């Protein structure tokens, strides 16, 4: 009896399953859905992307240039603590631009070097407007309080400016004690040199060259001129490249103002400035402020000796050997030399 009841139960389950299956029919297709949206305008989601991510290979070329730049390879972005992160990391720089503070609120986790997102409004509108610079506002220099305006180059000037050394020598002031072999304006003081501000301005005769007054976009005009492969210009931002084993200057951004003779002009300026640096170094060594190898010797020194030391290291760290602002650099070095000869 139990066996027969079980058989009846199985038969009922099979009939029920068949009934359910026969009642489940696939209906006709519904109307087409809406296109994927880009924001809220109802357009195809790829329509914005392909305005930049097209097949022109422009993004690839610029990415390759950036990958060969010092920003990508030598920016020390592991220096991610509060005081270093604003310039050494991409995230810290963007935080600083947003808050206006000199430090970040906290150590930057997973720090990244300066990259596309640092300098451009990437993936904000998904249009070419995303290439807009994150800032072009004039920059107030930390060391002097002077405001400089280099157009698009203001983006660079936010970090490429002199730091305030502690203690800071004052013209005509008391002696100071330099306690660190790293004392000075730190690295990358180019905005101070180009803007003609931040040096120890003993003496007189300070003025700026045409690069300060006549170049609308400052750093960008020359350093981001037409690229020579991935060696110079463009997003590599270097100024020299190797050509058949010889170093050449990428003058693509110079020839508008200097249609001829630019290489000779650069060489003459650099030769003169290097000569002044050599004279000043000898005097600093004689005053016991610098070793023969160019290292700072800590200790108490007069304001003029400390100021000359600041000027020497500021010009060295600028890296252009006077090209950025020949008038200002020559005045700083010449006047420092005269002050130490007294």
C-alpha cells in the first residue's frame, strides 16, 4: 500500500511540473531600451570618451613623453609626509591647490608622482575641456611675498619656487648660525629666479631679463615646446637632447623671439654665469662657509656670507646657469662677490 501511494505521489509531481512548464511561455520582445547615458543628457556613453581617446595616438605620444620626464622618474614621490607631500606627490599637490595650505592634513597614502591628473582636470567632463590646467592663478612666493604671474607656467611655480631657509639672513642684519648642511632655498627655485625675487639682494642694480617680462606662459613656453621624441620638450619637459652623441638644446620654444643665434646667446650667458659662480665659490671657501667640494660648512657666519651662500646655491639649484633671468642672476652673484671682498 505504501509503495502504491508513493507511486501516485510521484505521478502527481510529474503532472504538476509539466503543467507549470506548459504555462510558462516566452512573450514578444519589448521596445528597445534607452541608449547608455553620459551624465544625464541621454547620449551614447562613449561619445564623450572618444573626443580624447581617439585613434590619433596623441595621448599615447604625450604619455610616453611624460614617462621619460623627471616628474615620472625622479620626483621622490615617496616623500609623502605632511610638509613634503604638497610638491612631491600628485595627491598632495591637488589637496594644496584646493585648500591653499602649505601642508597636507595627513600623510598621503599610496602616493603617486606628478601625472596627468595633477596638472589637468582629467575625467571631469569627458570632453577636451578635461585638458584644462588645474590652476593658472598667479603665485605668491613663499620666500619674498611677491606675486608672480607666468600664465600657464603658474602651475609649475606653485612648487618650483624657493623655500624659506631657517634662519634667513637679512641685508645689514646680524650674523646667523647655519646648523644644517642642507640649509638654503631647497631644490627647484626657478620661479624665484624667473620672477627676480627671493635672493639675498645686497647692493643695487637688480633688474629682470625679457624672459620675465615678455614670455606670457613662462616655463611652458620653452620647456613644453614641440617635443623631440621623448628626450626633450612636450610632456618630457627637458631642454636638451642627444643628437649623434652631441648634446643639443631644444630651441623650438625660443625661435619665435630669437630667430637666429640663440645657441650662441645661451652659451655666452652660461659661460659668464659659470665664471661668476666659480669666483663666488672660491670666496665662500675662503670664508669657511663651503668646502672645496661645494658642501655647506655649518656654523656662525655674517649675514653677507650666509646671503652669498644662499645666492650661490639658489643659482646652482635653478639649473639654467642664468638663462631663466640673466639680469637678476648676474646681479645676485656680482653683488655677493663684492660683499665678500670687503
